[in-house]
C-alpha cells in the first residue's frame, strides 16, 4: 500500500470488520519511480512483511 492510500485502506479494513489489519507501506507514487527507487520499495516491503509474518 502506498503511504498516500493508508487512511483509505485502514477505513476499508474497519468497514469490512477487520480493524487493525496490517499491511506493508511503501512510498508514493510508484508509477513515476525509477528502478532504484522501486528496488528500495521492494526491499522495504520484504522487511515489513517479514515482521508482519513474525519471521523476524
């Protein structure tokens, strides 16, 4: 989820009965990001997911 849409995602999770649903956050925007930026976002997502999945 890009940081710009976090509040919408949090609202949607509450509406769907899953308040506090955890997800990875990356920078915004993605569409104009350069390859190096995208690689950094991917690394960040992997690190965040490892925490969310209790792998670290």
